[in-house]
C-alpha cells in the first residue's frame, strides 16, 4: 500500500473517530439535559403531592372544630379540591411498579366524602355522628400519610433515592448517566402503603363508596353458570349466525363475568351466570341512512320484544351518523325505572342491530319495586323552564342507590330540550337532552 493511501486512511479514520466522539458527547449531553428536566418534573409532582396531602390534613383538622354550615362548606370544599389535586400529582409520577391502590382509594374516598359533606352543609344539615367518626378516621390516616410523604420528599431532594426510569435496568442507567444505583421511590411509596393498615370500609352515597366494590347483579342472582359452548350458542342465536363463526376472546370478570367472542366485524359478550347476552358491538361500515330515526326506534323496540324483554319503553333516541341509538327503560306501573336501562343501536341503512348494551338492566332489574308515586308531589320547575311532559321515575344516585323522583321533560328559554328531576326531599338534578341518559349514571 502506498504511503499516501495509508496517510489518507489514517486521516479519515481519525476524522471519523472525532465526529463519532462528538456525536456521542452531544447525545450524552442531550440525554443528561433530558434527565435533569425529567427529574425536575418528578420532583415538582412529588412536592405537590406532599403539599396537597398536607393541605388536606390542615383542612380536616380545622373541620373537626367547625360547626357553622358556611364554614363546613368551605372546609369540605378545600379537602375535596386538595384530594383531586393530589390524585393528579400521583398520576404524573412513574410509580407503575408499586401497588398504590390503597392510596388511590383513599384519595378518591376522601375527596368524594368531603364533597358530600359540603353539599349537606350547603343544605343546612350538620354531619351525623357516624359521619364525624368517619372524618376523624380519615384525618388520622391523612396526618400519618402527610408525615411519611414529607420524609420521602426530603430523601429524594437529598438524592438519597431516585426514580427507576428504566423499569429495573439500573445498570444501564448508571452506565449512560454515571449515576450510582439508588433506592427506588416507587419501592418506598409501596412500603408507605403500610400507613393504611386497618383502613375502614367507608360507606356513603358516592361513586367510591366501599359498598360498590362487592356489588352483585340483581337480575342474575341465583342463575346457573353456563359453559363457554353454551354461551357461544346464545351469542350465535343473538347474531343469527352459526356458532362456528364466533372466535374465543378474553373473558370479563367482576359482577357481570362474561364469556366473550369475536365475529367478522365485532364482539359479543354473554354472562357466565344465566347465559344472557350483555353487550354486542358490530363495527361494520354504515352506509347512507335509508330509514328514519322513528322507523329505527320501532325496529329496536320489536327486537327487544323478540329477545323477551317485556315492559320496556323508549326513553330517548338520537342519530349518530348512520346509526340510531335508542335508550329503553323498564316501566313499573306509572314509574319509569332508569336503572333498568337497555341501549340498542340500529344501522339506519339496513335496519340491523349494530349496538346492544344491557349492562345496567342486568345489574339492577327488578320486576316490581313496590314504589308509590303518590309519595311525591307534582314537582316545581325553576323559572325559565317550560314543561313539555311530566311523569315519575326511578333514577340512580351517585352511590348506586335508587331514588324516586318526578321527571319533567322541558325546554329552556332558548328552546333547548332538558330533563328536570326532583325528589321528595326537594333535591334536584337537571340534564340536557344531549347528556341523557349517560348523565344519570
């Protein structure tokens, strides 16, 4: 090899090494900057979490000595707001490796319970003795949690622990960023859950009440469990196809455990108890509507009758693209029972069922509730609303209980359709037609 060629090779190799070295240095600096920003964001989220839990503690402490309704409203709102902010901060932290379900449950219940007490105080009602006891218990857990979070935040600020950015690959992180492996914050947070040992069942009328955890289906109680093949047969009959056209899908657990199957363009689930079709979604492309919304509603009603659902009454309908979506509720005498809801979607091009959801009905249906509408007055519409029709209804509360109300379909001053509900104690709810029936649940 000529001397000149050798010199060129050496020169190009040296240049390449310099370029690659520069790129490595640049990338390492970018990575280090990214890491600093990431750690800064996590530090803020951890600090904010500690701050908001401390704010909950202080508000609960003041609430223990508060007696006036106005002050109770203010204190309860403070607790609810701080709990919501703490939940948001918790969601910003990389803690997926730790089981923080108790912390999440605590924050949800504390904020929810405070919100309920605020509404009671606004109505001039003082907390009952058991509610005071529940608040005192929550305060005890909040005080200990606040102290432990303060310690954890201090250790993190002192670089005594760190977040495991690489899901267990700390040696890699150490090589890249020249940082020694430190105890993981997620592990410390997991250990912190010991604070909630002996945490009580908190029972109240709210969406995070402990009684909802073990809730079971009313309609399916006592029903025998079906095999997967029996469920497949029920699904095939519902769809009008051969059983061989259905492929197995993952089962559903919970109060409405179900065998699930897929077909050419969708999915269908059949309850394990009783073998009842719970949900079905046909994702086929919908063509231009050939049927009116009213014609689709009649097809939906006929379909429910053919499925053996008696006493169902159309409560609401709307068109979504090429589909008509219809909500049916069970009528018990002169009372419309919205917890017993079934939704049916009809493809307005062919008139076939493309959506079906009987989840609420299967959880709640009772043939006769024994309620009497005579226990209610006629209801009084707020000024600015004009009645179109009125009747009686059962609606679900936030905690899954049921309450008897007057229901008035009405319009506001702009002509927008609304539904106004009023209970025996004067409690009121207003829903826009667009938010019905989803807003009830």
